[in-house]
């Protein structure tokens, strides 16, 4: 069934279910996201699962019996593709053992792998003493998760489980996440237009500015390399490159301020929020830049260590920028997650990973934000393996076929272990 699993991933990837689409009647998150939901509901139904479409806002498929329920939380929406792809983002193709396309690894590939893991378990013909429910989120990439809020208000919650939306082995801690908008006086720049980035939780892969020089309007464009906002070191920020040019070549006050307080710093030291503890260092990503008649807007994404709060970060940034009359507001937040490494769910998942791979890498801490933050006793688990290049939110996103096949095996063993937990 490996070939069919890869075909299903490709078919799902070919649906451009970009997050945040305008709502339609009966399709609250847009037509393409709804198509993705209908696709997996139909697939699971054909496999013999019990299914439910929850008013187009979420959905699930279930096997097994009993009062207790194991949950698998995945999402079918994707971030916009951005630029500089060598492959079509929504026309999945296999090259050299890799399946390319937006969502192959975040999170459509892992969702399909988990479905097939459930099918493998079902085909063993043994009685399942707990229910296993895979829940399909549709707005994970927006950051505010109205889909999961609706599910929690209307449906039964799992007792424990995992979300296949990070890396192996099990993730016992996720840093806090907060987004901030800096509103900067328009008088700080000579530019008459500013634009950059696609989403606050992506490293900006493009930016542009229009400026007057010697009586002529000149457009400056910069190209970067996209990466997940939690790992800014993996990208090349086009907004930063644009500001560097404005500061050096046009003596622009905005550019000079940016380079002095943000610049190439990804840990927040320059803007007074270089925090750290045993869960790691704070990271900062300048994700979006825009401008209108009322001012300049810079949206930043911060992943902060678990012993701090978003208010700690906010107060520090405000102190750093107040002399420039820059306003700062928090636009989004996800609190840290911590589950003890000796808990039944972490132990069950670690056992399955070690059995399939023979690898004794310990449980991990991440800066990314997953649906583990949405429900109790849910942890992030796969699909990326230790040392593997991470492709979420990047151009030419791909999943290696041998890796997603291995993930399927790990997920089946994990479900077996959770049935006994």
C-alpha cells in the first residue's frame, strides 16, 4: 500500500488549501480548504473508518471502541507557497525519491501517513479497546485556530495522543509564541512604498521599496530564502536585506533604526529581548512589512523560552523603541507546552520511535507551535527525523518517500503502545 499512500499524499497536495481564504456559504475557510477536508473524509470512509464533517470547520475519522480515546491532530491547510520554486507547489511530483509540493511535510504528508497507520492497525483484525480518532484541522497556519476552538466546543476531546507536525522523537516542550506589530511613524522613511514577506511566521523571501532619488522614483527589490519563522537561521530575510540597502545607500532613518535594533540578529538582543533559559534561546523573525498613509507596519514573530511570558517580551520591546515613538501591540499568542518526559504519552511514543529506528535520541524541545498547545496530553511527534533538512514553509518543500514510509510504521507502533498506556 506504499504506492497508494504516496498517491494520496500527492492528490491532497494538489489541492491548494491555503489558510485564511475568504469564507463561502457552507465552506467557512474557502473552497479549496473544504475540498481538502472532503478528500480525507472520503478516503477514510472508503477505508472503513467512521467519519464526521463538523460543519466544514473541522472533521474526523475514527476506529476502535471503548470509552477512552486516542487523538491524532493534524491540519490540511498550508501557508502560501511564496516564490523561487523549481517545482510547481500544487502539482506534486516525485524526483530522486522525494515528493515535492506545498504541504508534503507540513502537514498533509504526515496526515495521510497517520491515516494509513490507522488502516494498518485496523487490518490486523484485533479488537481495539480504545477509540483512535484522527482530527482534521483546517486553520492551523493562521495561528488563532478557530477550527480547533469549534471542535473543542462541540466534540469529545481525546484523552491523549499526538500531532504529526514537527519532528522525531517526541516533543515534551514547546516554547511560547507571540506575534507583535510595530507601528512606525511614516516620517522615519524616505520611501513612498514598502512591502515585504508573506506571513509573519515565515522568513520573508521578498521585499521592495519605492524611493525618490535625483528626482526619479526608483524601486528597490530584494530576494531572500524562506524558512519557518521558528528557525530564522535557516532562511535569508529579504526585509533585512532591504533595510540594509535603505540605511547604507539612502541614509534612511527607518533602515538605520532597523539595522541598529533588529538587523541580522535572530535572538532579540538588539531590541532588548535576548532571553534564554533551559528550554533554549528566544528567536525573532521579521515576517511582514507594509505601509499606508497612517504609518509603517512591521510584524515580528517571537518564540520565547518557557520560563518567561509574552508580557515580559512586550515590555522589553516597548522600552527599546519608545524613544522613536514606535507603538507595539501583541497580535497573537500561544502559551508554552510542557509534559514530563516520564509521562505515559511521552514514554509510549519514545518506545515506538526507538523500536522502529534503533535511535536513542532523547525527547526534544522546539520553538515551533503545534496543535499540542490546543489539548491536554497531546504532544508533537514527527515526521522529520534527527539531522534531516527541515522543509516546512520553504520553497520546494518535499518529503522523502522512505522517511514518510518509516513515519507510518512509527505511528502504527505508537498507536499500539498508546492502546496499552
